C-alpha cells in the first residue's frame, strides 16, 4: 500500500495531466471551428457538435455516411 505522500503526488499528477488535456482539447476545438468557418459551403451547425446530444450526433453521422456513399458511386 502506498503511503499518503505518494498518493498526494499521484493525485496532483493526475490533476495536472487532466488540466493539460482539457486545455489542449479546447484549443483543438477552437482551431477546428475556425477551419469550419473558413470553408465555403461548410455547415455552420458543425461548430458546436461537442454540445449536441448522442442522438443528434448519430443523426449527423448517418447523414454524412449517406453523403459519402453517394460520393463513392
């Protein structure tokens, strides 16, 4: 069993890693939003996908799959 100081250090490391990942994810979302806004004909509805429900995402995914299938034909 680890003693309390080691547990504290492990906890702080996990918090630091999560904070870094959250910041990097937020930055990535901003960059992707900027790209979507800059592409003519891009659907502006894609800008807030991370806020959508699972059902909404499944519907958008199904629609994109249909479009991809049409493009392959």
